[in-house]
């Protein structure tokens, strides 16, 4: 098996004795079934927010800051200092609350360095104008695979986990990992891989990469959709539980079988309800397009651009 230095660093980080563990508070947005997380160092009180959300009503075109306000209120009440606003990828199901939170509580907006591939792909669809540079410069920091950073006294390692999108990353913070949309709870499975730049075979390899972390590693999801047989939303599990019970990617399921399942399943999925507004905003680090000469910002809705 090829040596994987980034994964080796993440494993060593999880296994290293630490004087304290990350403190995590999660926020569930019922409108989009999205979970945002605030992770902080309990000693220094430095924090990061992972995948923050603002609301959006496609009928009226109005945004709603209440999901992000709940996060800001928690940060302020706990006396936390936000250093990072971490995006696991360009989301297709909600608008990012990162710029709003940056104004309220600070922090640098970060994403994986392969964001430029997503910006280029969707830039061809949305034709965002000359002011848009598909080079990731809308974000404050672009992380490469294996990059390390700190949240106070907590070490963090970035793992590139493409497949759902080309730019997906997982953030390993202390002994926990925030996996974005790559993986769901064991009884729901895995992300779709049919968006532009998605690839089911890459997704399988990314899943197996995450599942090489130590079995006790806590995994935090970005979504939960209440699969049949469960009546409460969940977003925390472990590597061991996923390896034992993930309905799509548990131990013993091979790459070819996974790809056949994933591609067949994706063929029957509907386009996400907020894909068109979300991508246009999120590929700009959560910023809407610049206002036109009447002071109004506009989103583009391409007609007949997606298959039935």
C-alpha cells in the first residue's frame, strides 16, 4: 500500500496523548438537514466553526440569518474566540453563513485548495462575470492535503477526500474528524457522487482513507436525513461503527460493488432543492454576486441545464 504521509500524521495526532479533548457543540438546521459544529480548545477558548448555515427562501429570494445567529450567540455566551470558519466543500443544499459570522465573531474562511476546479466547472454554467476569479481567492485560506493548523492548543490536520466534489476535505481536530458530506451515519450511508467533478470511485477511496483513522476516532457528520427505522436526528459516530455498519461502505464491500451501487442510486436522485442558489453563493466563499447598478444582487437560474 502506498505511504500516505497526511493520513499518517492524522493518525498520530488522534493517538497522541493530549491534556484535553476538543469541546464540540453542534447546531441542526431543520430546513436543510444540515449540522454545523463549533469546536474549541477548552483551555485557550479558541474556536472554529465548521460548515455554518444561513437560511434561504427560494420563493421570495430572502435570506435568513437565524441559523448563524444561534451559533454567534453560543460563541459570545461561552466567551470563545473564533479563529477559523471551515468549509468542508462547496455545499449544494444550503447557503454558507461564513461571511455573516465573520462580521459578527471574526475568523478566517477556509476550504480545500481544489475549490478552483469547482469554481471553473460551475463558472461555465453560471457565467458569473469578469469580477469572479476561479482561483479560490474569495477564501482567506486554501488548505492542501496534509496541511496542519491549530485551534488554540488543538492540532488539526486536513485530509483531501474527493468524490462527492473535487474539493471535499475532512478536518481532523485533536481526536475527532469533521467529514462533511463524504459520509453519513452508518444507517444512511454515503454521499452522492454525480455532481460535476464527482466520482464514485474516488469517493470509495476517500471513504476508506477516513476509515483508516483509529477506530475510536469520533466522526461528525454534516447532514442527517432520518432513515427509515430511526426517529431522532444523529450526527456523531466513530470510525469503528462506520467500518462495522455503514450500509454502503462497511468493511467487506469492495470498490466495484460500491461504484455500481452508488452510480445506480445517484441516477434516481433529484437535484437538491437549493443547488442553484447555493453553488453560486458558496463558490464565492458565501458571498452573493456583486449588486448591479440598481443596488440589487441577482442569482442566475439556468433553464434545462440539468437532466430530468
